[in-house]
C-alpha cells in the first residue's frame, strides 16, 4: 500500500500557493471594525473567564447562568431556542450547574412535562460576580467617551444583535428598546 502523500509530495494547485502579503486594513473589506469587535469580545469575556475557571466552568456555563438568572422559570426549550444550541451541548453544562447547586430544574406548573430552570442563591451570586466584572469593563470604556456616545453604541449593538426572532422577543420581554437600547 502506498504511503499517503504529504503536502511536500503533491504538485501545488493554484489554491495551494502561499500568500505572503497581509490583507490590507481597509480596501475591498475594512478590517478595523471586525478586529475591534474581536478584541473587545476577547477582553469582555476574559474578565468572566478568570472567575469561571475557579469553578471548572466555561463560557457556556456563563451563558446558561446569565439567562436563567434573567428569566427564572424559563423552560429548557426556551433556553435552547434563545441560545441556538442543541440539547446535547446544553445537557452536560446544565448537569454540571445542577449538580453544583447553581441551578434547579423543576416541572412546569401548567405542563408537568416542561422542565423549568431556576437559579439558586449560589447561582445568583456567581452570576452577579460575573456580571459585575463585565460591567466594570463596559463602564471603564464608556468613561472615555462622551455621555452622548452611549446611545449610538447601543443602537449599533442592537443592529448587530437582533436578526433572530428569539432575540427580538427577548429584547421586547426585557424592555430593551430599539429606540433607546441603553
């Protein structure tokens, strides 16, 4: 049997040719906003990541804790729809949060087949610790802008975020308004 060809053994196709020039910052595409969002998100999540690591948790745990605390009693189906994840990916994370005493799962009042999620006091405390760390970063960034800049920033984030019906429903339910998001 012939050994598999390595990259060095193959004749290069046009798409295999090495490119040595970087993409320009602006031109056909403007990479400034893309990179600003990338690095801002990295730093925004790093603050919470340093707390989550103490519990052996990751960002998926944070998202579940955040939304369960913002809407106690939400069903697993609602959470899956909001986060746009599969049951399988939620299952492990939710099991760890339940086993760790951060979240409780209870049957629905009207439909006992529903599984409703509630934060525990421990889950609430962790969520507030995570959110305070992220709020400090946001507040520090906003301090360097004019007070009037918060409105356009919120409008920009709203435009970036509200493509999905479940997200728009969430914003409506929580009073996050397109006209005045912040």
